[in-house]
C-alpha cells in the first residue's frame, strides 16, 4: 500500500445498474479527491440462494420487501459495463477496483486488472475462497464486519495459506447507516495489535468525523460509501456520502495525515527561526564587571536573542565574567 492514506470511494451498487450513473460516479470520485473508486461484482446465481430475505437495513432503506436474490439481480452490473467503467477510469486517471463476491467474478476482475483484491465482510471465514484469493499474489484488503478476532484469524490464515503476503485489515460495523455508539473504533487498534498488519477503517456512519478520527489513530486505508445523491433509490444511498461532503472529508484526512508527521520530537525549521526571538536566555540583572564571579543576584532570565539559554543557569552561576555587562545584556561564556 502507499505510504499516504488510501482513500476509497465505495460506489458499490450505487450505480443502480446504469452505466451512465456509474461513469458519473467515476467523475465525481475523481473530482472529490478519491484515490480509488470501488464497485461490487457478482453473478447473482453464484452468490445467493433464491429465498434469502433482505437485511433489515435493506428493507428500511429501499421501502421494498423482496428477496435478496431479486434485489441483487436487479443491481447486477454486467462484465461488459465493468470493462467500460475500467477503461473510463484509466482515461480520467482514477484507480478502478471492485469486490468480487464469487470465484468467476474474481477471475474476471483479475483479468480486467485490479491493483488489489478487496474482500467484503461477508467472506470472513470463507476459507476456500480466501485461499484462492491469496493465490492471486495481489495485495488484499479484508473488511472485518460481523466478525470476532477468531474469525479474522481464520481468514488471515486462509489468505496466507493461499500465498497472500500483503494484507490490510479494515475495521467496520456492518450496518447502514451505522450509529456512532456501534462504531467501536478502538477495535481497529485491537486488530493492529493482534495481527501486526496494516489497518484501516470502512466507514458506514453519517458524516466524516469517524473516518477522520480513524486516520488520527493510524488508519492506512479509508473506505467510505459514495453516491451522487443520497435520495436515489437503492439500499446503500442513504448511508453514502455525496461528492461535496466526500471532498471535505478528503481534505480533512489529508490535513490530519500531514499533521501526524514522522513522530520525531525535534524543533521544526520555522520553530528554530522563531526560537531566536522568543527563547528565554540568561541576561545581566545589573552591571557586571569583567573578571567578577557571577552570582544568582547578577543574572535573570528574559526573552533575548543573545545569551546562554535558561537551561544553562547552573553552568553560568560561579563562572567568571569575560567582559563588562550592562543590565539586560545576554551572558555569554
């Protein structure tokens, strides 16, 4: 992964199975400062059985009660459309990625050319699929929603058994939108401590505070659902971020990223310039004749651009004045 925070605009299914909408999402993601736009790729018959009901949030967000199969079939984006989207991303200088939800879709995306494999939370513990993903020898970003540390451990082992050597873990809470009191952002640090792998955060909250906070805690990847309009029809739009707000989030992340620095505690170049006129130094508190033994009564500490630093107080006491000093003149040994 890049040293800078990788920001993924999670378009997911927000194209509503419309190519023009997908291309518009690419333009908006590019203009919003995202590094990557990511979709979801599946063949419905290979992903889900026909009678599985929608999740509660899907029913609530769409207002339609139907099977997941029917919903996903309506949203299934063709491979031909994905080829066009990938080509368009190349044209505008935006990285294309997509989550594969089945083996055939994975092979398609690999052949299409993706920079990393994103594994959704639904495939935590899917050891055969994860081993196959590991064998592709690409960087892997693994979302960890709906899972325990033990579940994540099993998944990492499966990826590594397949051959994966570059794995990033994303903490997330699988709820759309996710209430703040269910985020548990410190779990991201638990993942880092437990597995000694890079970590990031897949954000399903409203607003950008949690994503920005995650960067402050050390996230290397931020994924945020992205839409052209939160009021569009579909299961994920309401929990997604519109372009203007996404741009503001990117700006905040880049500011925090710059502010984190390298961790070395040392004065900056600007501080060194400022310190010349604001650092407190040892100056004469009265007339001091050359050759006099300097006592505490002879000196005091004030801001001055010449003289020994205040930290040298004990060294100056008892020293011999090398010259005559007037009051407020900086003492130099």
